[in-house]
C-alpha cells in the first residue's frame, strides 16, 4: 500500500509539473495576443486617420480628371484599408475570444493546481503515516521473529499432553464399555425381576377376583335359598328329607326334577275367585267402547264430508282470486316495464290448494322466462307488480312496505 501511495504521489507531481508548464505556455500566448491586439489597434487608428485625410483632400480638391484619378486611387486605397480594417476587427474579435478562453482555462488551471497542491499535501501526510506504520510493522516483524521457536516448543508440549490425554481417553473408554456392559446386564436382570413381580401380581389379582366371585355367588345362593325355600342354607338337607351325612343326589337329576315340578306348577296356574265379576265388568267396558267407536266413525264421516265441502269451496275461491290477481299482475307488469307481458301459473293443477305458484315474465325485448332468471332490477319490479296486484284484488286499510 505504501508503494501505491508513492506511485500515486509521483504521478501527481508529474501531472502538477505538466500543468505548470502548460500554464506558462498559456501566459506566453496571452502576452503575444496582447501585443497583436495593441498592433491591430494602432493599425486601425492609422487607417482611420488615412481615410479621414483622404476624404478631406477629396472635398478640398476640384473636379479635374487628375483629381478624379487620384480620387479613384484614394477610394481604392480606402477600400483596401476598410478591408484591412474589417480583417483587423475580425482578428481582434477572434483574439479577444481566445483571450477570454485562455483566461477561463487559466482560472481552471489555477483551481486544479490548488486542488492538486491540497492532494499533494494529503499524500505527503499519508506518506508520513505509512512510514510510521511501516516502522511499526518492522518492529512487529522483529518482535515476531522468535515466535516460530516458541510455537514449536509449545506445539511439542501440547503434542505430549495430547498423547497423554489420548491414553487417558482410551482407558476411560474401556472403563465406560465395561460399565455399560454391567449396566445392560443389571438392567436385563431388573426387567426380568419386574416381569416376575408383575406376573405374581396378576396371578394374585386373578386369585383374589375368583375368591371374591365365589364369595358373591355363595351370598347370592344363600339369599336365593332363603327367598325360595324360606330356610337357612344349613336347613336344606332337612327340608329335602336327607339324613345328615347321607349321599347327595346327582346335580343333573336334581335339576331335572326341579324343572318338572316348576312346569307342573305353571300348568296349574293360580285360582281367581273374582272371574265372574271381572267378566261382567269387561263386557260392560266392551259395550261402552263399541258404542264410542260407532260415534267416532260417524263423526269422522261427517268431518270428511265437511272437509270435502270446504276444499271445494276453497278451490273455487282460490281460482277466482288467482284469476283476479293474474289479471291485475298482467296489467301492472306491462305498465311498470313499458311493455312486455307476464302471467301466473299453477304448478299442480289437479289440487290447487296444495300446489305451487310460478311467475312467467317477459320484459320488453326478451324471451319469456321464470322469475329466477331475471336480473335484480327486473325481479324487483316484478315483485312490486305482484304485491300491488294482490292489494288491488283484496285492498287493505293499512299497508307498510319496507
């Protein structure tokens, strides 16, 4: 970096020297231009004096031919002087323009020179800083010259410690492997012991459950004996007319005998002493219910006839109201839309009371269609026509529209 700064400083100095040389050349050119300008102004003044003298001489002389010839010569000389004067003016304007350009360039060169001087001063300061940093770097290099030997010694010491640590690690790894093996064996024995304890607990729980079930069955059988036979379980043998210590009959034979006795009892049934009174009472209830049934059937037939009459009358009124609403609806639809046509249709013509109603509308310029296929505005106008058609058919004293 310090070499780059020196190179840039050298380039800056060369550029500054070239600019100073160019400034001196520009000053020399400006001096030559100033001299040429002075000479041109002097020639212009002389030409103007000669023209004035010539014109004065022309006015002072008479009209002889010699004078005319001299006048022509003088006019020719005056024309040449005017031409020279024009050329001198043009050259003067050109020189003035060049002078102004050179002056501007000189000012710019002065500004650039000042800027390069500032950059040169900054470069010198940076050079001093870099020299200081180079000195510090050299001192650091000298200080670090003995670092490799120290690093090598430290590396050797660390390698020795690393070898020792590696040996310790291997010993620790072997010990850990042995400990893990012992831990796995202990864990396996523990799992086996836990499994044995769990099996014993389950067996004990099953035994206790069986014992509890046996106790519950014993209590239930004792209760059944008391409820059924009316004696304690110890008195069953005496009730069955078996001597204490005698051999009990087979269980299957006893069950078959019990079932046979229960069947005989069921076939015999219970003795009802109020059967005659119950028969009379049930006969009276039957007669009353039969009489009520006849009355209900007659009322149902009467109601069905009334419903048929009401349906017939309602159907007639519905058709009349439908035709009136349909007529008003057709008229109002044509009025609101300015043309078109619309009508109401019953969906189920066989039973108008349970059928539906369909609106078929055709705005101007469209085909007949249902209400759901119209636009929002057309649906609104159609709904308004239907509402007012209903009002025209059945006027209401108060109507609230939202």
